[in-house]
């Protein structure tokens, strides 16, 4: 039904907006970003491109890798992941510009901001899962590995996160001679977000997007 697609689209847009805000909070905490955001953030120090632009380019690369992995099984609708990546990148840059004046000196405050980014990330993910329309390219890439090689999805995510963090650490250390974008906040995010999702997901399951099934008495009327 068209109105259900509309509601799902609103949930998707709300979810990706909250997710982008979570990324921005992790950046402002200066305690490290989530693994998936560590590469764009680190490379923003290495090349004259914004975090949002680099996020879009990373999503495009992920889609190309999906094409190589899946071959003829790559479906045309999977290109919608690029559309989501573009929206995500623009949202990150937009929110970063709006909050450019934000600065947190005390470690306790920065730690609180990092924890809040975990909460917002979990809420954003739950909303996007509930919308059930389009994946972000990172998730699409992990699913492509599952389809191609039969790997466990959880293991794929773990290995993928480790690879992304390693790329961030090595590239920043080789060029800047210091580690950028990966700190204790990265570990906190990796450990907490999944747990928070499991805690709050039942509340999002209460959101009904599909029409309720008619009872047998309704059908007989």
C-alpha cells in the first residue's frame, strides 16, 4: 500500500538522520568514532575532502565490491544503497556544519557524548531495520560475503570492523605519525551498540506498519 511505503520512508529518513547525528557526536567527543565511520573520519585528515564526501565514496566502493562478489546475482535495486549513502553523507556534513562550534573540554563530558552517540546509533539502526526498505552499503557488503561464501553474518561484521579500524590506524600513523579517529570510544561503540539495540528493539517492535490480520469472524461478516 502506498501509505505504508510512505510511513516506512519516514522511518527510514528519521533513522538515518539519527544515525548521522550519532556519528557527529562521536566525532565531537574526540574519543574515536564507530569502526564504520573511522575510515572517512581519518581520511578527512589525509585528503581535502569532508567526512560526508568520504562516506559517500566509501559507500560507492562497497557497492562495487558487492558487484564483484555477486556477479550476475547483483540486483539493480542494490544501487539504492548509493542513494542512501549520499543522503547519509550529506546529513553528516550538514550536522557537522551546524554543530561546528561545539567543544567539550572535560573528559567526563566527552565520555558522556561518546555514550550518547552509541544510544543514537542504536536508535537509528532500530528505526532503519523497522523501515525494512534499503540497507546501507556496509551492511549490504557483509550480506554479499554471506551469499557468496556462506560466512556467518556476525563474523563478517566483526572481521569487517577490524579491517576498517586497522586501515584507519595504519593510514593515519603512516601519514600523520599519530592515530586519528580510533580511541577508547571506538571500542565502547563496538561493545555497546549491539547490547543497546537488543535492549530497545522490543519497543520498536510495537510499531505496527503492516495492516493487522483480519480475524475469522471479520472474514465471515
